[in-house]
């Protein structure tokens, strides 16, 4: 069995160290004896799914996002939508998350078309509004009815408004999608979008494992990850939560 990580626009959309998400998935697979291949998918290159895949779409500046729009408007965007419709695993962070929606409007008023995986739109902040910056804790509901927390860092001017799509979770501390409605990110089947970076997955090993298990279950529906000794990771997560709450 081999898991393929497709890192979309790795050189352009890596503003907040999103390659750390690639490393986290790779290491947590290797520690369990799961083979991993990392494929960077750049401008003009086709997406080539293997069946057991995770697609990562990181964040970038407005200029980089504008350069991607044409590339995503053709077969690559259609391929990503088809992957999402088929239950594929996709994670978009910050700018990548915005481009997974219908549109993103720049501060200059240019409307950039997104892929349309999520029913959401992102608009620029108003002149009197501040950027949404700081540590974030998000409460995430899981299919079994339990809840877990994600911790990360946000730094975005755009305000994302959800349509007919579930949020990834609800803000415990921080701003989230728009600083108003308490939502953070979006999710649809095995597709997730979020403003949390710093990087997201190394700080939240349970979420990393959720992505890995979801991807492998597409080719083996009985698959279950073996547990790891996450004592160091859990200590780092607890420290990040304490820091976010201002206790350190």
C-alpha cells in the first residue's frame, strides 16, 4: 500500500510553512510502515490521482493566488471537483481554502474565481476592519458524536461567508472565518478548508491521522491506523492550547 501526497503549487503557496503539513503526514505514515510518495503539482501540470491520495493546497499572497486562477479554471479545477465529488481527501489552508470556494475578492476589487468545492465566498475586509490575527482554538464535531479541538494561528484579511456547507468547526478562541458568526473553515465529506496554519498538522496529530485513515479507507474500507506513542505530540498540543489561552 502506498499513499500519495499531492502538494498543489508547493513553491507558490507555502507562505506559512505549509510544507510542514506534508512532513507531518509523511512521518506519521512512515512510523507505521506505510509507504508515501510526495508529488509537487505546479502550474501547467496535471493532477494524477492514484486512488490512495491526499491533496494539500497551502496559502500564498494575493499575487500568487491571482496567478493560479487561470490554471485552476481548466481541467485541473475540474479534476479537483471530481476528486471531491468522489470522496477524495483534500485540505486547503488559508489562500488554498479561499480558492476552494466559489470566489475570492482582492482588496483591489478583483474577483478571482475559485474551484467551487465549497459553497462559500471570500470578500476583502472593509477599510475600518483589522486583519484577523492570532492564536485560534476550534471545536470540531466528529461523525461518532464526539468533539476534538484544533489549535493553530490565523492571519488573514479576507472575510469568508459560508453558504450551503458545514463549517469545519466553531471558534473557542480567535476569529475564524469572518470574526462574526463563530465559524471556522469548511468541510464537505473528506474535503476540509481552514485558516489555521503554523503549520496545522504537526500541532494536531489526531487530525493528521483522520486525513491518512480517510485516504487509505478509499482503497481498503476496513483499514484502521495503529496507534502511535503521541506523548510528545500531545504535550506540544497542550502547550499550544495553553499559549493560545494566554496562560504561558
